[in-house]
C-alpha cells in the first residue's frame, strides 16, 4: 500500500490541480495538491492512492519504471506486488469520467 | 553468467550491476568485526521485493535482513478495529482499504460484520470514500490506515471541504517513533535500518537524523527495485563498518533531505502525533496520527459515541493465543517460528493480522517463500 506507481503526465488542469496521467495505456486523473513542484506534460509522477506525491524527471523515469514494467507484464493475478500496483492505478478515477463530473459541478 | 546462479534467474535489468552489488555486500559483511550482522527494514514493499525476487538467497549468510513493523494494516490495534466494527454494527456505513476488512478485532473483523449485514465498502482511495459520501445521504466513516505517505492523502481531502456526512476514523501510524521502540527492545540486535523510500519521499531523510543521534544506529533510505534494495544494503553495511552512524540516502531519484514540504505541512495541519498501542508491539509514543481539534467535525471519534463493549464478551479464539504476529512485527521472530504458519493460518483463513495484509510478513512469505535456501546452489555455481 505504500508502493506508489509511476505514470506519465499527459495533461495538466492547473485550476483544479488535477493531471491526466497515463499508466501503461490507462489514463487516470491524479490529484496534484500534495506534490510540491509544478508538473508538466512529459513529466512522470509517483501516484499513491490517487495523489501525486513526487515528480520524477523524465530522464530518471526509466529506472523507476523498470520494476513495474516487469510486474505488470509477468506477474499472475495472485501476485501481491502486482496487486498493489493495480490497486494504486485503480485508486485514481478514469480520465474519461472527468468531463461528466465537471458538467455536474457547473450545474 | 552461470545459469545456475540464483541471481542470474532473477529478472534484474542489469545483472552485472546486481552481481557487483552482491560481491560488495559479501565483502562488507566479511569485513565486519563480528557475525552475524542484523539489519531491519520497516516496509512491506521492501519485504515483497526481497521475497519475490528471492534476494535472501543472494545475501551473505551472515547478513540477516529482518522485516520490522512495516505493515500499517497489521499494526492497527485490536481496539481500533473494535471501534470500526462497533460502528458498523450500529448501522453506520464504513469505507476502508481492502486489507482492513479482515484484520481481527477482539471477536470480529469488519468482514464478519459485513457478512452479518453491515454496510462496509472497500475503496482504493480516500477520494472514493468522499465520493460515496456525496452519493449517499447517510453518514460515511472512512476507516483510515496507512503510514505517513497514505495519511497525506487523507489530510488532502479533509482540507478540501468534504461533505458534512463524511468523517475519518484514523488508524494512521507514523513510522519514525516505532523505530525508536524497536531499536530499544532488548531482544533485538539490529545494527541499522533500511528506511522505506516512498515514506521518506514525504518526510525527507532529515527526519531520521535525530534517531541516529539518539540511538547510534545508521539509517539508509532505499527504493523498491531489487537493485535498489541491494544498493541500500551495501550502503548500510558501509556505514555500519565505518563506525560512524549517519543517515544516507540511497534513493535520491525520489528522496531529498527536506522531503515534500508541502505534504508535510498538509499532514501536520490535519493530524497530530499521539501515543498509542501498535498491535503486538508496544505503546508507541507519537506513533498514532489523530485528527487535530480544529477538524473535530470530521473526526469519527468526536462525532459518534462508540461503544465496543458488546464485542468484548467473547473470548478470543484459542488459535489467536498461539499467534506470533507481535514478535514477527517486532523483528524478533520470523513466520517460520510460528506453529500456525501455513497450517492453521493461511491467507484464506488468517489467524493473525500478518497473514491478512499484502504487506504482512506472513502473507508475503506464504506467497513467495521468505527465506529460500539456495546457498548450496550459489556455492556450487561459484
């Protein structure tokens, strides 16, 4: 549960402090208010329970992604570590849910 | 590389670096003026990496790498679970992280209460618990577990104007104080700590400096890849052998000395550290994170009268009395020392909290095997 999972920022909504983040092809909304530095598209962030806790510069991302790449590729359904990674991804709402919620809020 | 070498069969991205680190570790442990050397890590994710990748088979036999109280779900104390169960049985809707449902209370877990008809929802994040509160008119209690890294997320939603029917029953724990307790236990012979990279992302490495001053034990912050763990242990052995205890950061791509200051401000704006029991370990001064008085309206304990006494009329099942979770979490026993491990106590029918959580030592060892004895293969390959 403390593992966190890295993803690539594709879009930033500064006003609402939310980033659209790509985790192995799955796009999620990650909250930014905990992160202490501004993030931009192309950066990687470390997502823990739906919050970015750290920006990872792109040049250092490969090192961070390696373990996760392997886990998601090779680990079976029961694997504890892979389950943690999947739970971290599941913690963030789907990016596709976003427009709907925005329109609800504006009503 | 020899294919019978256990390290060769690990999926290291860089087998040569792995080999180099192992040789350095061998060398450093031999250079120590005594044997064995025992070090402790305090993170379920470290144990997952060590066990999953069979790293203990690659460690020198004179180096004992022990998991301490690194599973926040496991150290959630019985009375804390009782509070959640009592509320659930009172008809209050509870949301919590999945592993929390099966952690045993005095006589029942949240899963037991759910089986009897209580409303208990599993969520992956505190934000999802807030969403539940927005969707329902009834009270939603988020039974919050996790160390400082996870507590920051809880703090973030509490300062973001959550709905009035949302409250938090905090079982959040703060890791630095429990390291002091474990370091002082007469049974432990720990000579250094490997601290968890992602918790240190928040706190910064500086949080451990006072600990080092007080206890004379080095702390090295390490990441979670097999290579990160090996590199962290090499650094830790270097510092132990130097005789000059200090904090070293072996995970600089995620951790700085100051940490994430914004997250720390958020954490301490919402929580205060207070003393409390950690299951099976001890009373830990400043080890529990509780809501500050300014946020009392979101504090489940202030909002409800929780009467758990009805749960105390049952004697705990006999098996529970044989459970070694406390000693395992304190690092003075390993799962294989427990008579129940893998027999009466399995992930499908857990007796103790360490077999419940994905970060519990027993569950990790049950899945991956904790201490594979591949040294004969290693020697044979040499």
